């Protein structure tokens, strides 16, 4: 045996831990793993093999993931009783693991649009933080959901799971789907991961896009200059793949109502992509939409725009619809919600400008 052979035999399974950016607000919540069995791996059931290597995953969670085809061996879906062989490559996508803190239940007036034993749809108002984090440990949507759902799936040591599969920004309004069981979370997560969930947003943007409909494909990642915002990486060597399909629905002189459909779900994706093509979201202070960008910057028009900012002092973005396959009935479901009052008032204000 050569020294090279000895070195190879001593290597453990190859393991890639979850990307820390996957938990950013706006991204789908996934835990990604890639494990390669070593060359001396004894035959072992897949679920037992993974139990030994993923300490945070319960056997039920893994079996649900395998059933949902979230676990693949050498690029193919297999069953729980598959026996792992030497050099097999196993890839796993699971819902985000529990956080290290306890979520305190808080009574909250939630706008629930649909609920059954597996999931619920909630219409989130603007200004409500979705998930507890630094600076917002209480008063979040998850705190309210924890009070409403007293039997959420639990992690190790009884830690409460939020049931989230995706998130939207604090100042974005609209629909969120919440899984109430491990199976529902895993099944819905797979739909997000494979881009089969239909997500439609409405946005009011500065200027009138030259192309009335199109697709924006540019990698998005944390800005190298300011870690609090996202940036475009046109060369594709950094950030993550992001795809937004847009369509102009209506124009109001210097602004346009745009429908955006997400193929991916990156942090601030619509806000960053629309700015990238020269049309930041109206009133978006993070990405430069909170000042007059089109039209005269003085006189009556400036006063008109200032009034518009008062009507909607947040980015003009609303998660209007969600479509997905129900995790237990396999029925195709479609949900829509109306514009919130501030967005509706903003559009009525701009309609006066062109009337």
C-alpha cells in the first residue's frame, strides 16, 4: 500500500455544511448537505446512515425527506431502505433547523386566509417582522403563530419550530405559507427548492421599463461595501443565481405598476433586480427609491411625490398570490390577496396625476 492509498483511506466522508446566507430574510429556508461515503463504507440503510451524520435531524424528519425525494443518492431519489455503498454521494435539502432560542408565544390578531391540519396561509401586514432576530426578539409573526399553533413541530429539547418555509421583508406585505407538520414543511420546502411554487408580487417602480415584460437574470449577494444590503454580481462569480420575471401592468406618468414572478427567492430579490434595470421600487429607502428619480424635482410635482411618500412610507411591494401543491392531498391550490390600504391609496394618488 502506498502513502497515497493510506491517505485516501483515512479521509472521512466529504461533507458540505449549510451556507450561512441561506437563512437570510427573503431566502427559502433550506439546510443543504452533500455527503460522500468513503471507499470502505459498509452496507447500511440510508436513514440510519444519515442519522449518524446529521445530529439535528430526527429519524421521522429524515424519512419524510426521503419520501419527498429531498434526499438523493448519486442524483436519483431512493427509498429509506436503500443501502448506502462505498463512494455513494448523498445530497439532502431539509427545512432550516431549529434556532438556539425559545420563541415566546404572543397573542396577535393574525389575518389567516386559509388553514387546515397541514398548513396555513397568513396575509402579513407591512411593518411586521416575520422571524425573531437580533433587535426583534418579540412582536414578530412567528411569535403570533406560536400562540395560534400550540402544537408546532418541535426540535431537540422541545425547542419550538416556527413552521416557516419562506419569508418576506418587514415592510413587504402579503401572503406567506406556514407548515404545521414536519411532512408539510419538507414537502413545501421541496416545491420552493425546485421552483414549482408560483409567487406573484405587485410593485410600483420608478420610471417606465422600456420592455413591457422580460426576465432579469443576475446573481445576488451581500454587497462587498455594505453588508446590510444586497448587490448584483453580473459576472456570476459571487452571490447566488436569481431570476425574476416581470410584466408592466399599468403606467402613471413617471411610475409603473409591475407584476413580478419569482423563479428564485433571494434576499431583497425584486428590490435589487428592479434597481439593476434602472427602476427602483417607489419609496424604497434602502435602494434609492425614496426620492424623486423621474420627472421634475421642484414645484407642484415634487409636492405631489412627497404626498405619495407620506401615503406609503415603505417600499411599494406586495406578495399578491401563492400557488402550490398541497402536501397531503396533492391538490393544486391558488391563493390571492387584495392590496393593503396604503398601497391602494398610493395607486389612487398616482391615478390623479394622469387623469
